[in-house]
């Protein structure tokens, strides 16, 4: 046999490139391969890039810098499945980088990614495409793009995928999407609740957790709650709570239940099936604080509905809440307190907490946590509103002290809640006294200065509730509380203005406070507020009237009018008519001024036991106020010889001594008259009185401007006026006929003021000269009314008003509420119900010029 000859291989065609194996160690080189037309190279390049991207965030950033994203987006629509799959896998990994997400949004590749969710695609493509969408949906713009490109429907379909990773990525993306209300509405249209509920049966906790979180969001809508109820969703949730192995899901399950309990039908269903008792027992017995907290939150949300509260009360939810108050966890205490604050809207629940719950809430007020104190104060505020028994229970549990301490809290909510509780308690006088004893007025200063309108409102309300007596108002004034209170009258908030006006009305119940409030501008502010239809309120009008009615000197100067209820007291002075907005100086300042050509200020003062010190000489009656005495010592001595009685602030009946008082004619401001009276006494008696008088001078306090400025200042005394009051009380009050009584009083006033003066002889009356002489003698514009012996209509009007006329008539004849006394425009009128009587028509001796 011949030797075989080996056949030579045929050479490759000349137009074919010989295969080349390249090993690249640079990512940049592989990125360049993404532009290759060869499918095998594209597939291998994508596979290499995928492995590189998996290694960390820095590699993802490197690929972005190398420009790998744009060529990869083109490969998402490649004809070859392997190339398309590998490109999708890369984007599933790269999309977790924020810069990559931003570029993907700009390149508008959402349609291409969503297309990978098609049913015919491989599970691997579904996994990484859904992962890419989950990463993209973490930002708002990504959510919008996914929703607008119809990504929600294929995601819901993938919830039924056999692959757990696909389920996890799909439910995570849906959870992110349903944060937007439009997506939630579309989700309900696509009937997504049943497949989401099916995920609760998954063996993977992360899938169950994401499903519960998604349900927790969508069940905020009523329609979704109804869908969950119709698909037996509550059964699934309760089974999770009953399974101890699923305790990591209990918190989220309770959140969903909390939403569902807001629906009345769902609550009835769970109550009928015994689920509500299970829920309460679970919350009470759980040892996990977050579970207890969420259970309390579930009760809170549901209890906003009155019917739900009724059902809860029937199930004795109060016991569960009281038990939760004893938790050591602050979050649980807060949630339980909030639930109680809602549940106590039910009268039965409010009564239950009277015996149990209030002591625990008081204990929470002493917590180191501001949030706990605020929540406990809120519960107490609702419990004590319109409930005196709960207010008493809070006081008995020693709640006043911690409540007052909370007024200095840094949390506005805690302050307003504590102030509300204290205001509710202060409605009862014993509790109000106890609150006042805890220095509450000083504690209210900080809340009154708050910038929060709710705190301002509650603080002002607190002042209105507690400043009901002189001591409390004095404490408020001394603590500097009147200034911020007056400023609150300017508030643009209607409730703040209303409560501030209420507080001012309460504080203005005595003259001293009314004068101080007017000095601070309260009257001017209230006048301005009452001119506005939108800003005024009933309290602002009442406060304005209260200020005037307790500062009669100002009221008389502003209006020239005093009603039957306006009883003049010591210290009243008639300054004359002033214009609105003009400040009326205090009496002390007026007394210390030098005499001028201004109208004389008429002073009413019946206090004879406290007066400026008398002069050592009888002739010193012309020394002015603030420098020495206001009237002659001889007059003082004469009045002492005639009467021995004391007057209170008002004008009651004097206490008569054994000696019978003499006629008022003997009490004129005349030295000779005084000596005439004194001559009737024995010489030893006069010497004894002189020694006594000198002792009084030595011990009497000095006036302001003399000696130490810290000495208390007293208004000048008016012995003549004291005698007038006594004589009227003795001689005119017993008259039984009202007309005769008024006539007698009018004649008496006319006699003391210079007698009857006809209109034709008015120019000869010389009353102006008489007033000027008194100003010069007293060295002041302030003249006690009793010193005036020649007076015209306004002098006589004031004397008529003050010599117990209205007090006598009102007490004796029971004048109607509308009765008033008026001296405006040169006339003196007495209004008795619907009838107006002119004083001059009853007693012509007052003079025709008084008409």
C-alpha cells in the first residue's frame, strides 16, 4: 500500500476577519465594546459590567463617568434576549446610585424599563426591571414618571409572580408609589387589595412587612378600607397578631387595624366577631412598647367617631388605657393619654376616669419628658372641662403644683393644656383659693408674654378664672401681669382678644385696678376695638364699661354721666369734661400741682380718720396739698366737738356718740365760728384737745413731697363734707315721701352752696372769686367739695349726688335699673325709669340758672 498523503486545510476566505481573543483589564475598554454590532461581544461586555457594578458604589460612579449609561439604554430594546437581559440586570444595580437615577430620568428610558415587565419576558428580566423601578420610585420625580408611563398595572400583576424577588421588588415599588394620592386612587381601580393581602401569607417576612406598610397607607382612604373588609382583610390581620412568631409584624398590623377601626362598619364587624376584645387584650398584655403604643393609637383614631366611642366604652376600653398609662415607655404613655383625651368625649368614659386614670395622669405630669407632660395635660384638660367631679379629683391627686410648674414649660402645647386644666379647676371657689396659694399669678407672666396665640388665649382665660378677688389681682399687678394682658387686647386673633377682654373685665372689679389698667392704655385700646364691627365682642364692650364704672372720676369726665349703680366713693374727683383719648392725671399728681387758671378739680373725701397732718397753727389753712395740711385745725377741732363718728369707703350710717351733733351751719370755713363753738367748752377741755392735736401732728404720716418719698400719700380730708353726710342721713333720710325727700335734699344742697340765686343776679354771685380764693389758700387746683360755699350747677350737682342721694333713694325707694344722675350741659336731672325729673323743678331754691 502506498503512503497516505495528508490533505491540507483550506485557507479562510480573504474577506473574513480571523477570530481574536482579547483580555481587558480596564472598564473603559469594556464600555467601548457596548457600541459593538456583535451580539456576543455586547452580551459579554454587559456581563462584565454587571459584575463590576455589583462590587460597590464607587464602581457605579466610575461607569457613569465613563459614559456607560447611554449605550446601555439602547441595549434595553435590543433584539437579542441575552443582550437585553444583561442590560436590564445592569440597570437594576446601577439605579441605586442617585446620579444614575437623575441621568435615567433625563434620558427618558422609563418606557423601555416598564416594557421589560411584559408577561412574556423571563423572570430574571422581571426581577431586575422591577428592582430598577423600585430604586427609581424612591424619589418623587421617578414616581411621577412611573405612574404617567403606566407602570402601576404591570407591577400589580407581578405581585402574583412565583419568584419572591419579583414580589419583593414590585410591592416595594408600589409602596413608594402609593405615597401619592393619585396612585392610591388608581390602585383601588385596579383592585390591588386582594393580591396585596395574598402577600401576607408569604413565607418571607420582608414581603409581609412591605405588604402591611402598603396597606397602612392605602387604608387611609375609605374605599380601600371597604375593599379590605370585603376581602376578609381583618381576619388576616388578627391572625398575624395572634401569631407570636410574627411579632416583628405586629406593629405594622396594628397600624392597618387603626385605620380600619375608623370605619364604623369595620368596627362593628370586628366587635361582633370578638376581634375587638382580642385586640384590647393583646394591647394590654403585650410586653413590647411599640405594640402597646400602636394599639393606643388605633383606639385614638377610631374614637374620634361618637359611635365608635360608644362601642369602645361598652368593651371597657378605659381599663386598657389606664393599664397602658402605667407603662415605663414614654411613647406608650403619650399614646394612652391621647386616647383618653379623645375617649373622654363620651360621658360614661369621663365618669370612669374620675375614679381611675386621673391619679396616673397627675403622675405623668411629673415626668422628665416634655411630651409626656403635654399629653397628660391634654387628657386632664378634656377630662375637667364641664366636669367638677374630675376637677376635684385632679386637685385631690395633688395636681395643682405640677400643673403650675408646667406653665414654665418650653412646649406651647403643654402650657396651653395646663392653663386649661387650672382654669377649669378655678371655676370652683375652694380650688381657686388653693390655686392662688400656689403663686399662680407669677407663673402666668411668662405665658402672657408668649408669641403663640393659643398660649396667649389660655393664659388670659386663666387670669379671668383666677383674678376674682383683690388679693389675686394685687398679686397679678405686682408681678407685672397687667402690661402683657393689656397688650393682648391688640391681638389680631379673635379668641385672644375675647379672653383678654374677659380678663380685663374681671381685673377691673376694683377702682385701684381699673385706674392702673386705664393708665396702661386698656380703655383706649378697648374703645378702638369696639369701633370695629369685626374686632369687637361682647367681652370687649363689657370690659370697657367695667373700667369706666370702676373709675368713676374718668367716666364722669368723659361722659358727664353717672348711673344709679355708680356709687361715688372716697377719692372721687371731678376734673371737668375731657376729650376722648385725653389722659386723666391721678389725684395725687393733681394735688401736687401748683394752682393755675384751669377749672378747679372737685374732690370727694369723707374719711376723717386718715388725713394729712394738721398745721400747728390755726391760721395755716392756706397751705397747699403735698406741702402741709388741707384744712384748718380749728375746723377739725370744731367738727370733733360736734360729732364723733367714722365713715367707710362708701357712705353708710355713722356711729353716733353720746353727744348730739349740732347744725351744719356752724361748720363753715370760718375761724370766728370755730372760736365761738370752742368758747362753749371749758378751758381745761380746750387745753386737753390742743395737746391731743399736737400729738396727732407728731405721729401723722407726712404727705408726698415732704420727708421720705416712701411714705404713703393720703388725699386731703374734708370735715365739712363729713358733717353734710351726717346731717343728710339724720334729717333727710327719714322722710318717707320721695318727692319731699328730693326737695329737702335740693334745698339743703342749695343752702350749703350759697342759697337760691336768680338768673338776673348770677353775675353778682361771685362764685369764681370764691373758687380762686380757695385755690390760693390751698395752693392747689384740687378743692374738697365741702369747702365750697358758693357753687353753681356742677358744684351743686356733685354735692347733690354725693350726699347719700342715690344710695338713700336706691336703697329706700328701689329705683329701677335704668335710673341715672346727669349733670351734662348745665342741668341736673334724675331719671327714674321712664320719667325724667329736673332737680330745679322740685326745689326752686337751687336757682333758675341750673335749668
